[in-house]
């Protein structure tokens, strides 16, 4: 059986580990070659481990083990010049681009009135400005290819509903919903579809931030309020989904199976949104 993404090239940000690596591997298993980008440094003020250069190289090894090519690059999505360099450096090996997965992001927990401005600025600069930079840098290559394509923004259920104690994160993800809705209209003339995937609780390095799992599992005084918004309806082992579940939705949106789907928010959340 022919693979759904045979002959396609996909760019994935935040690709060293977590959801980003999972997306790379699922798209590669469907036949796509991969351009994988990551910050590759613990250069943000967060309470969980970020990706490394060695981890990004391991992503590439796993992609190549699936029989696909993989170009890797260190780049901070907040740095437009760094992204432009990746566009230039990857052009020889990957002159065409069909799929863009804007996955890289950063999280934080805390009450809005207690959120330091530095935390707010960091979350906005990565999640909003970084995603904007990524789309503006790489989408022209999809346009130039003339074959249409798919832009997939990894948002969150907190981009649709307000989850308590995620003020900066939720605001940034709500912003991504607006960006996707506008892009879906502006890029339709090029047969480029734009959608968001909106995960619920997923087991990734981000959720190893002790404040997040504590809010979900009951070791925090604000647990009842948080769980009232964020607990899944469907049973999950340990309360979290595997990143592979999110990657399945990404692969669908990347493929022609969703060729008439654009401007859509796709919750993969085990029922968080029906609460």
C-alpha cells in the first residue's frame, strides 16, 4: 500500500523530543522526508528539560531508520534570522516543502495576578512570535512549490477554553487560534490548508513540570478547580495520553485524507472539551 505522504517533505519545530519527535516519526512512517528544528539548549526559564543537540540527532537517526531523509538544525524560533538561515541551508537538499508543523512551544503554570512579566514575555515570544516567525519564514516555500500543502499549528485545549492557572499559556494558544483562522483564508488561494491540533493532557517533558501534574493529580490546593476544566472524560493510564495520539491527528491533517479540511481546531483531548 502506498504511504499517504510519499514524496512529501515536512518541517517540524521543537523536534528533539516530546511531541515534536513523535510528529517527525509518524510523518516519516507515512513516507515524508523531514526538516527537524530545535532550540537544542536549556535557554528558557522553565521547570522541565528542553531538547538537546544529541536528542535532535537521535530524532534524525530514528527518521532515517524508517527509510526517510532528515535535515536537522539548531534554531531559536524567536530568532527570525536563524530561521531564514535554515530556509537557505535546507534548500539544496529539500527545495520543496509540503507540510509545516509549528510544534515548538513553552508552558507555565500560575495565577494570572501572580505571573511575573518575564514569564508572560517568554511564553508570548516563543508561542506566538516564534510560531509567526516559523510560518512567515517557511510557508513561502510551500507557496512556491505550487502544489498546495498543509500548515498544522500545535495549539492546546487551552487555546479553546480558559484553563485556570495557565494564563500566559492559554492567552498565547488562543492567539494561535486566531492566527490559524486568518491564515486559512489567506492561503486558500494557494490550496494550502491551515488547521490546529489541540491536545489535552499529554505525557511530554513539558508535563514533567512538577506544578502541572500536581494540579492534575491532586497534590495541590487548587486541584479541584483545575481538574474541573482539564480532566479527561475518557479513561487514561496515569491521566495522560501518549504523544503518538496527537501525531496521528497531525498525519491526517498533513495528508490528502483531509484535503477539504481547513480552518479547523481538532481537539485530541480524551474529552476535556466536553466538560
